[in-house]
C-alpha cells in the first residue's frame, strides 16, 4: 500500500519545491505525460528513476516510498527548521508523531500551507513590482474607469442634452463598460495564476528563457554549424524576443567555438568540476567558462546547474533555474547573492557557499564574476555584466563565516539584523 502512494508524495514534494511538472520531467529524463501518470499513482516507480527524482527534489528516496509516519516526521522536522523564535524538541519528535498522529498531520498540513503562501507572496510581489504585463493591465483598467466616470459625470449634470449626444454618450458608456469587463477578467486571470504555471511568453525575456528551456539549454546544431543563430531565433514570435535571443545565441555559439563540447567533456573527466581550471585549460576568461558549463547537455555534470546573468543595474538578463533556487525574475532580489556582489569587484572571481533563507533552507555553491563589455571607442566608460553559476549542495556543511545567508527578496526573508534590508519582512512577527 505504501508503494501505491509514492506518486502522490512525488507530486506533493514537487509542488513544495515550486517545480513545474515539465521541469522535473526534463531533469530526470522522462516525458511530462509519463511523470503525470506516476504522480497519479498509475505507474510504479523504483530503481534509478526514483533516485533521480528524489535527487531533483532534494529529498531522500525513503521520503517518497515510506509510509505516513516517516512523511509526517520529515514534515515536522521541516516545520521545526523553518520556525522563527521557537525551539522544537527534536529528540521527542517520533514519540509525538506516534502518540498524536492527528495533531502531527495538522501541523504538517499548516506548514505546507505556509510554504505555499510564502511562494505565492513571493511570486505576486515580483509581479506587482516589476511585471510589464501587470502594469499594462492596471493602466488599461484605470484609464477605462476614468473614461466611464467622465462620461457619467456629463450625463449627471443638470440641463437638457440633445438626443444625439445622449445616445452617443450611452454608446460610449456601453463600449467602455465592455472594455473594463474584459480588462478586469484578464487581470484577475493573470493574478490567479499564483503558481507560475501560466504562459508568460509575451514578455521578451520570458519568451527567450522558455525557448532555451524547451531546447534543454543546449543547441547541438548551433555547435556543429548546421544552423545559424538567426535561423534559431526566428522560431520566436515577437521581434523583441528575436533580438534578445539572437544576442544570447551569438554568445552561445562564440563560447562553443572556443570551448568545443568534446574537449570540455574530456577536461571535465580530467579535472572534475573546477571552473577556474577549465577556463585556464582553454585560455578563456572565467565568464566564458561559467556560461559554457551552464549550457552543457543534460547529464554532462553530476549536479544540476543554474545560471544568472545581470547588468550593472542588477536587472536579470537571463535566468536558468536550478532546483530550490529562488531569485525574482524581474528585480527586487537579495543584493547579497554573489552575482550582485561581483559588480562591486569587477574581474575578481568569487566562489561562495550560500544558504537561501525562507521556507526550507537550501544551500548552493556559487561561482561569479563581473566583466566589462567590449568598448566601441576610446574613452568610453566600461559597461559591466555579471554572471553566476549555481549548483545545489547535496551534503550541506555547518554554516561558517564564509557561508552567506541570502533571501529571495526582503518581503519573504526571515533573516534578522540584515544591513542590506530594504523593507520589513512579512515574516518578522514569526509568521
């Protein structure tokens, strides 16, 4: 009976981790439809696939296969780790779960609910602050409401109005009311997509990132010269997205040219994962090596790898996600991430372990560097960009002074006494 519930536990852990079904399926090398069957307990799972899914979800395989007792105990441990200002008696956890399984289930369910709400707040906070679609929708709603108010004010004024003008005003009111209704429905639909599952490809950068994700962040034909970056970027709909994709694909092709795939794989076997040594082997700068490592085919690296590229303003120009890694796509991120601190020390390589605060703490190993873009003429000020390679740490070590504590953004970060805080956290009262 326990094995029959493995799929349900996989679905629950995936939702807690904030992963889409298609994203998890891609990480473990199966189709989204097959994962859907597994999550609905219509396919048995075991062996290597179970181990791969557990690794992608950052849990032990036993968490997905054992019964309700182990799941409850693990959930209570997570709740205790996430608590603010409270110290739980972990040594009596199993006894508590055994004696009060109902209360244990209530606490575990409430913790999962809090995790879900925090993720919703984080997502909506990012959208409310920076999303251009939301700004356009809000402008449409407000401008239409203002037009309706102006027309209604004219009709409400004392005095007679010609029938022709009255009919015209009534027609305008009807049209504006229909437009307001459509805009409101679109806005509600947009905000209701709190789990991030909706298609947001209308934004050029989002469209480009979705394009890269659909290709597994790897373009074999581009590496072999069988296709050009122009031809690849033409697969996108908007002209803006094509321009953004063309620039990124051009950089991809340039990196692949100086670091051929077979040679990179050979060096990885020789040196292991050491970006600095790999850069030296190919006589390239560290930024090139970091980008190249992030765009290797799936399975080339032992651990999943994320990538962030930003400009000197801190705006994210490209984001490749990694399991558990939460960085706001449209700004407002924690300035303590190495990708941002590298801008304070251009051309200085940074290697740092980072503990991401909030929800269940996640630990990452980050490599970052800021480098200047090529100058077009003498006397021009350098324009910097920063790149960061992110890898989840499988076996976190004890936190030291060399380990940075960062948050997704200030609103959902529980870290106290942070000198970089811009606004109070909603978690400041222990929520």
